[in-house]
């Protein structure tokens, strides 16, 4: 709310205020420049990383599933003996 008052007091939200639109335009220019600097992964890198993520996810799921089975079996054995 305080930020709104700050901008309103300086007239930055008036209709037809070119200053605000110039700032927005400048922002997108800077975004474009920064995005050009990004080193994007190659297709093979992306495929390899995807395979690693899927593999690790399956391994964690199997590990947690095994722990769940062990604890469930153990609790059932001790509680309903």
C-alpha cells in the first residue's frame, strides 16, 4: 500500500504518463540483453538431465515405498500380534 502511495504521489500512474511506459520498455530491452547472455543447454544435455531426474525420482520412490512397507509390516506385527 505504501508503494502505491509513493508512485501515485509522483504522478507515475497518470494516464498518458510516458515515463512509466519508457521504464517498462527499458525493462524488456534489458531482459532481452540478459537472455542473450544465457548459455542454454544442448538437446543432448537436456535429454541426459531428464533421464537423471527420472532415475533419481524412481529410486527415491522405491526407497520410500520400501520404508513404508517395512514400517507398516512392523507396526502391524507388533500392534495386532
